[in-house]
C-alpha cells in the first residue's frame, strides 16, 4: 500500500516538492523492510527499489526546476 501511495505521489504532474520528498522518504523506509522480509530478488523488492531510483531522479529534476524558477 505504501509503495502504491509513493508511486502515486511522484507520478502526479501537479505534485509539490513536499509530496516528492514524502514519496522518496516512504520508499526509503519500505525498501529495507521488503529486502529483509522478501529478499532482494523478489519482484516487490525490485519494484520498490526501481521506484526509489526513479522517484529520486524525478525529485532532483523538480528541485532543479524549482531553483531556476525562483
């Protein structure tokens, strides 16, 4: 559920920087739990880790955009 919520947050084109931070933080919290419980090769763990990489990329891009518009 938290994974889905995080993906929804960073996928929303109208998301605020705070929502992007929330998505990244959520994925950072649940990633190690998934790895410990399910193992590193489990599709859910892989999906969470992929989502974390992507959300960090999107967050960096949005932060850069925010700095240029301010």
